[in-house]
């Protein structure tokens, strides 16, 4: 059976790899990105998010079998919070009614191992309140004091908390919609390739994200996990952040977490 799935970030990286996998198995993919996508929209701004939702609903006829929020940026600026948290949440919330109309709907986001690292607690709290203006002001202040490096972890930590809070509610679980995250470690994409070209940065990455199982992943590995967790076979997994990280989370947080 052909499924219709909306995927953000399909112009490159994990989003493109997922779109290729889904299309290869016969699914219809509605890609969302700034360029090279069925729906061209800027998820960094409210009007772009609204336009993306409207365009996807129009193309899908108001019914979606899956939504996967892959789009993300990793700058040390407020744009990271705009796209990674507010862009992802707006897309999922805006398309949730279309998912609820499908027979076996599924949803997922791309998280990150960085969500387990030190964050800006005030930025995370503002995100979870849905106060974008405050979150961006706080992110700007973090940049000014030289703490912009914490914005990416903050955006992913907030997204994971939003997901775990919402996944078990009547709007998601009650409507039969599993909602999960696949959280990669280091992934080789166009965004990270410059880092791999610098031996010093490779050492930094190995120390920050130790991946004893096979090392850094390709985007296809993440895409395969997203494909399964948003597929019909996943009937009961929800509210989970699944670390696809070669063991990094287990190394960094150890067995005492459980």
C-alpha cells in the first residue's frame, strides 16, 4: 500500500536519504525545504511554517500516513532554536490532524546525542512554554556572552522533552499516532564534512561523542531507523528517543541512568 509521508529537510543529508528510501519502496514523499523540494518554505519563521503546513495539506488532500521532521541547522545563533525546535514542533502540530485521519499514522523527529550535553536551561524552558520571542531573546544573550555553543544541545533537549510530554497525550497516543525521535551521534553529511577534514576537530568529536560501534554513521543509517519507526510495523513504540550513536550515549551516561 502506498503511503503519503511529509519529510522536512529533503534537500540534503538525513532528509534526502530518507526521502530516497521511502520513494524506493513506493511511498509518496512530500519534501519540505528551502530549495529542491515539493514544498519550498522557511521553517525558521512562523509564516514559513504556516505556508509549509498549508502546502502539505493541499498536496496530501488532508490525510498523511507519516510526518518526519528532519530539517535542522547547527549554527551558534538563535536560528538553531528557530528551526530545530519551533520549526519542527510547528510542522508536527500543524500536520497532526492530517495524521489523525490516516489508518496507521506515524510521526518522528531527528534528535541528537547533543541533547544529553550541557544546555541553556532558560532557553529550554522558554521553548517548552512555547514562548518563541523569549527563547530567541535568551538565545541572543547566550551568543553575546560566548555561550552560543549550547544552543544546538538546547534545541534538541527541548525537542526531546516536548516529544516525551506530548507523545502520551490524547492528541497523539489517544489518536493512534506513535511519536518518536531518532537521535544520531556524529553523522557524515555535507554539514559535517568540513569537520572531518580537520584532524583537530576529528579528535574533538571523538572525545565529545565516542562511538565504539563502527564510528560515525552515514545518513542512510539514520534514514533506515526513521523509516522503520514511522512504518506500519511500529505499533507500540512511542515517546522514545532512540540513540543511533554507535554507543555514545551509553558511554557518556553509563549504566547508572537505569
